[in-house]
């Protein structure tokens, strides 16, 4: 702890300032008592000193919250085992000498990077547990990982223990990015020396190319002495050719002219064969290029015929178009990245599922894929977008303003125990998903059997959801014998409801007895729809299919628990499908 001044030259002002204060006190004719005169002089001196110190930029130095340090150890084949062991021992020795408030962690890297231990006050590395590929040296990946893994508070420093033989990535760019984030980088060369060593330092390929554009693959090779070698080039693991070259001592540059006629992702791999090389593992490096052709657009429609005009209009602009239904929606991020833009036309959130929504969000946010959402009776708020990755991806909110109103809806869930692992917890998650998708003016009730047929909570306006969420979290339903009585309870409650749209969702394995045809006719007669969801059914689906057909709803046969929450949200969207109308003034 100490003090310092940002502009100490201004401290010279103290001399004339204090001289003036003392002169003024000596010459003053004001009649004061002895103690009051000394008190006034003391106050004036303190004020003058404070003013001069402020002008000089007085600072109180306090220690920062300690140093956060990552030791970054090179485990690639280009570093011999004795040098790797030296690096491990150095980490232990340096950690013992650090200040107690400082924290240290360890990152190991080769062809990829991995965190061996996060920053903590005590470091004792007896054996490295993290496993990384040793055939390449990606120093840039280790720097990026270390930069991202630092705690938010405290100073940040990376100590690189490496031979510097990088053959994947761009370490200098990673260092510059780390510096902008307040990370300092120190290097401890491992001092590996070998006679007659040849290593591929880097393969340079333009990252983005146009279709048919000519370019050169540049290969940088380091050699300890002049000798002959063979350079082999591979593209997407296919051999392109080889060239006999004469290496000079030091750095060497070789080029291969290339043209890529088709769009896509291309990887280039270079291998150098030099006789007598003591470490052939560092004689290989890679580079990557992406070729963009004509713009590619994917249109995904709930109804292919309905969107034919949209597809024709897009095709007329000379773009490569693919028009598919929901079943052909891409299931991987790599597939989504192959398109410049994706149109989703009148799709509900439940149609896409949570995993594909997350992938679509990443494609738009992280990789710049365009997204266009075409509305309809199953899109936006009516499609259950609220609270999903779709809502966060699109530049619109699913909440309605005070002048726009959706018809109120009421839903009753009939919950039957499931006979697969953790089934009741999955059911609770489903009910929570329905509750989250409803608005405060909607109504919800849950019926279950746990020895008797009863309401978990009566049909009521959602309002404050916290209380209902707590009741659902404690729900533990059992095996229901018949749908008759519990369906009558749901019918009676919905019949009394004043909501515009009313819906029953039956959640079961299909073995309870079916309700009577008269009850189903009465339910439909009161404008209530019924959907059924068969979960791991150990009997035929006939009962559940019949109930959905009679109730003018939908039937789902679910074989994976991961499908359930999105199906429930999709069914809840049925309550919200009517078009928005303006509130009368």
C-alpha cells in the first residue's frame, strides 16, 4: 500500500502557496484569540495542501485482487519427453514461489487444447490427466482457450512453455485478441535443439473464395540445413500431387496454384518428406478454405403447395433454392451453414423442436445465416414462440401491446403415470412447459390419479405462475384405471369456463379404459377439443387415436422423452391460434 502522484511537478506549488498562507497569517490585523489564530492557520494549511495534492493527481495504490495465471504446456510430438517433464516441474516450482493471493492453472495443448486445472491458490501437477492430440501444434487454440477461461476479476497472464513450432492456426492473431482483453502473454522457450530438423511452419490458404477463383496454396518450411525434400499436397484427404524441392537453411516458401470450381468447404493438408529428419511429426500442416457459389436459400414450409408462389419468386432472382417440408429441415449446424438464408413459413415452435431451434439460433447469431419468418396461423405467438430460442433470434417480441388481444384460452392436462425411467419428472417438465407458454389471461388446470382422481389445481387463470409452478414441481401421478370419470371432471370445468378456446390434453401410456362415445360427443358439442399423447405405450394405440379423432384434436405417438416438452408447447399453441383482433375503442 502506498501513494503516488500522476503530475508530481505541481507539488512545487506548495512552496509559494504555504509561504502566502504564513505571510497572510502574520500580516493579518484580525483580532483573534491565540488558539483561534492557530486553528485558522492549521485549516488554511490543510486546505492548501489538499488543493495542491489534487492538482498533482494524488493516488492511493492498493493491490489488485491478485494474479490469475495459466501455464500453457506444449504436449505435441515436436517437444521431446525430457522437455515436457521440465515444463511440468517448472510449473510446480513457479507455483510454490507465487504470492498467496495469486491463482494458477494449467492448460495443455497439441492439435487441440484442454484445461488441466482451473486457476486456484494451490498447484501441484504430479501427472497430466488431460488428453490432447500430439500430431499437430495449435498454439492459437491454447491462447484462445486460456483467454476465455480466466475469472472475471484480477489480472490475467498466460505463460507459454513451447518450442513455437506452430503448424495449425494463427498464434499472433490470438495474442493480439488476448491483449485487447487485458491478457498479457509471456513465453518460456523450451530450447529444443535438433540437427537436420525440417518442419512445416504454416500452410496459408485464402479463407474465403469465389467459385472458379484462382489462388495459391503457400507452404512455409523451416530447415536447419540445405537438403532435398518431397512436398506432397492433399485436398479433402485426396492426393493432388508431389514436388521435389531443394530446401535452403532457414525459411523456405513453396506455392501450388489452385482453382476450386464448386462451392463448399475444403481442407488442404501438406506433408514434407525429408531424409534423415529426426522428428517427422512436425512435417505436416493444414489450411482451410470456403468457396461461395450462387446464393443458397432454404425454404421450409408447413404446406408446400401454399408456398409455391414464394418459391417461384425467389427462384426468379437467380439464386439456388431448396423448398422442403418440416421433415427435411436440417438437423445439424453444418447443414444450416451451407445456406445463405433460411425461410421458415408458418411453422410452430413444436414443429421444429428445441434442439433444431437452438441450432438455428446459433447459425444466425454465430455464423451470419439469414433468417426470414413468414407468418400464419401457426407462427409467432400463435405458434408458441414465446420463451423459445426462436423468439430470442427474431427481432420481434411475442408479447402483445395493450391494444392487441388474443382470444383467451383454457387447457386441462390429464396426467397419467409413465412407465419409463424418470417418467414422472418428464411429465412435470411438460406441464411446466405448458404453463410457461400460456399468458396471464389464459386458464389452466391439471387432473391426475394418485389413489383417487383429483385436481392438482382447479382450472384457473394463470396470473402469477410461481404458485402453480411449485404445485407442478410436487406432482406425482399414478396409474389411471379409466378415462371416463377424469374426462367428465375436465369437461365439467371447461364447460363453465368463459374462455374463447378450450382444449384437453391427455397424457398416458394408453392402457386406461376409453371414455364413452356419449361423453366425447358432449365434449365436442361444448366446443372443446381433445388431443392425446401416447407415451411408451405397452398396449395398442387404438384408444388414444379414437379419443383424438372424436375430440377433433391430434394424436402423437412419442417414443423419446425429449420430444415431450415441445409437443406440449405445440398443443398449447392450439389455444392461441385465432387471429389477433383490435380491441374496440
